[in-house]
C-alpha cells in the first residue's frame, strides 16, 4: 500500500524520511492532490538508469527501422571486426 502523507508532515521530516525504503517511496500531497514523491537514492538511480536504457533502446530501434535490421550473422561479423 502506498505511503501517502500531507506535505505539512515535513515539519517532522525525520519521521517522513525514516519511512522511505528502496521499494517504498513516500508520496506527499497538498490539498489532497499528489505533489511530490520522495524516493530512496538507490531507487532513484535505478529509475534513471532504466530511463536511459529505454531511451537508448528506442534510438536503436529507430535507427534499425530507418537503416534496416542486421542479421545475427552480420552482427557477429561486426563484433569480430572490433
């Protein structure tokens, strides 16, 4: 279950921070609407790496659609040339 707290709970920020774990962010609301998400630094790094990987994969797919796909044999040959 998500940990949702009003942003005013940050007055006691140590209490809020103690509730954050890798798989359990704290969501802060203002007037009942989501405003912030506080995540563990490991989780943040993992999310950034995932976004970067997905971005690079999308670039690769776009390139393949534009220039054509390589067969497995062609890819192996290019790797051997390196």
